[in-house]
């Protein structure tokens, strides 16, 4: 036990001198002074403890007199109560050990065969593993809670407290050696090390200094990787658990860094940061939903959950396009330019565009191409109407090019809006290109509302799909008999329409959509569910606004008399 009083060196010397003088003068030692009035009477055990304390206070020629009896000794083997050992709460590895079930079975059968090294911050706190052993401690606690008394205590090796930063690097090193730690877990571990080291040192560390300190402790990540870790923990937290080293280094960090630089040049740092954060949050929520869906299926049927880099890049480029007020197809060249020359002015960058881009040619027909990007492909317009013919034959070349440009812009914007909608509610399996329809797309029957390509969706995603499907189908024009006759026969919708009204009614009922008298019914429930959702609502509204604006600007291309699919 520690002594209750602390003596300074001067006080200790004075007391020793006094004791020496008394011995020299031959003064009798005599009995100990009587306890002051009101003092508690001590039993035999308490008297022994007090005698030990007094012995520690007095000077001694013993070689161990200066040792703290509660100080840890590195490498000592001891037996600890399982209740006095906890898992290390700052362990960089946060995902469960994939071999945990097998490890638990092995420990239950044979016990813990390799001693765990433990440490603690102070005698008032519990011990925890130093550099590995968290899973074994957790399992030992579980087995003890299940009634296995063999795990009431653990034989461990104790280690003197080395500081939080050293414990973090010990765990990082252990996990690196086993190869079962992800990019994100390393990034968080390095971030924790930086925080604790700076706290102890009382100063901030640069990336180079962090790299040196870690290298001295046997962790040679390299300066560029340290910078990637720092960037990811600061900017990519919503999608962190699913990041891969290569995509962060080669795709995501350069792109976001360039967009941030453009935002600074445009004096739009705040809005651009908010837009990027929103995109990352939406992607993170989708990835988390897939993780939750994986837990509900057999391990053999689980899908690999990874960041959809292509979709993320498109969404981020859209942020840049809006910040700069430029067309989407020009963004990749602008991004490349700012990466190559960060000092370029905003005026210089805005002038950058795709090289050798062919100009649109005027055509005497209204079969214009509406490019709807990766989701819809290039969609030609339907046959000319008298109104359209009048426009195309009487308009001069400049007017025609302007019209083509506006239609192309609609296609790009609709593509962007559909991609954004797909990011928050999966629709890619039922949206199809269809040149015969006014806006270039058809909403097909999905194979299932609650799954895509055999991969189950969450209940929330399935509900949103069922709400969005009739809204998009109703505005696509696919319930107009006059337009359906012109459509190709590849889609399940057209094939089912060919089978008759009963077949369409049954297929719609399978996805909880009402179809009567040749019409798709959009109910208030569909609208409420879709538009009230804080993520789906804005994305769907953007799609509807783009379509409405196009219809308003080009009524000659979208105004076809309505005819019911089935006339009784």
C-alpha cells in the first residue's frame, strides 16, 4: 500500500538526523505514543498494515526501500481476477474478428494458451491488453458469464504503463502483423496516436513528424499514406469503413482536393463543403444499408460491400459543375487542369473544356439525340409532329443549334438527377431507355421490390422503391396507347401490355401498384412516402422539376394526345 503522507527530501533528512541523535545519546526508545483521544481502535491486521506504512516512511538500509510496492514491473507474471481486466477501448480494429467463433470454441476447449500482456493507466483502473488480446479477453469474459469458472481468473504478463500513444501503436503493429486491419482502421489508429502524442508532447505534429514517430515504433506507412489517413479521417468519415487504399490515393482524394481548391478560388468553400458532405452521407447510408442486409442472409450469399467509386465521382463532379456554373462534360478537364496547375486562376480554369469535342450539327429533322448518360444511353426523339416539322423547317441554323444544345442540356441534367435519385433509392434495375417516349425513359417491372439481382434490400429501401415506381411510370408516358405502339418489345412492361389488361393488373399488384382502366394510379400515400423522406424527397423533386422545365420549353416534343392502354 502507498503511504498516506509524503515527505520532502529535507524533512526526511531532518527526521533521520533526529533518530540518529537519539540513538547516539542513548535515549530509550520507549513505547509508541498513545493514540490521540477519539482515534479508532485498530485490530491486529490493521496494526500490521500501519506498521508496514511506518516502516516505509522510516529510513532503511534495505535495497528495496525506495521501491513503490504498487508499481508495475515489466514482464512479471501474475494472476488477475477476470473482472479486473477489460478490452482496450481505443483498439484500432473495430470490426469483429472474422475467426471469432472458431477462436471461442478453441478457448473453451483448451483455455488461453498464450499469455496476454496487460497494462493499466493507474492502480485505480482496470488492466487491459497491451498490443493484442482484446478478442481473447472478450471471449474469456463471455465464458465466465456463461458459468465457466476456469475463466474467473487469467494468468497474464504485466507491463508498466508506457503512455497511451505507445499502447495504440502496439495494437496497430499487432493487427498489421496479422493482416486483418482495414485502411480505415489504420487511419483511425494513426489519428488516435497523433492526438495522444500531441497531448503528451504539448505540440502539434506535421505529417512528416508523425511518419518518423511511427517509423521509430516499427510502423513504416510512408508519408503519402499518412497524408491519405489524415485526409480520410477529416473529410471522408461517412464512407470511411468501406474505403480502399488505392481508390483513396488515386481517385477520391485528388478529386475532392481539386474541388476544394476550385471552391476556394470561387469563394464558395461553405456551400461546396456542405454539398460534398451530403453526398458522402448518402453514399455512407447506402453502404450501411447493404451491411445490414448482409447480416440477414447466409454468409455464402453476402455481397461485397464497397464504395461505388464511379457513382461517387459522378456525384462529386456534379458539385463542381454547379459551383462553377459549367456543363458536366467539361468538369473532368477542369479537374485535371487544377490538379496539374493549382495556381491557375478561376477565369483560366473555366475556359478549359474537353479537347476535340465535335460540335452538334444542324439537322432538318427533329430526331434529336438526348444523351442520358450511363443509366439511359443516347435516346433519339420520336417521329416528327406537324408542330415540330414547322419549327425545324422554318428555324435558321443558329436557332436549331440552340435548340439542340438545350435538349442536350436536359439530357445531361436528367441523367444527373436520376443518378442522384438512384443513390438514395435503388432504381437502376427498372429504369430503361425508350426513344419513343417523350422524356426518353420507361419504368419497367422490377423482378422484385425488395431485392436487386438477388441481393436483398432493406425494408425502407423496398418501401421507397414501391413509392417512386408509380410516380415515375405515370409521367414517363408509358400508359399512353399512342406512344406504347411505337416502343420496342424488349421491356417487360411492353410484353405484359401485349398480354392484356389482366396481366398488367397482376404485375402491378405484385409491386403494390394499382392499375385500373388502363391507368397507373399514383396515390397520396406514394407521394407522401417519397416526398417526405429527407433524402428521397429532394432527389425525386429534382427529377420532376427537370422534366417539367423541359415540357414547358418544348411542348411540341411532348404533347401527344392521350389514349388509354385498354378500351373496354
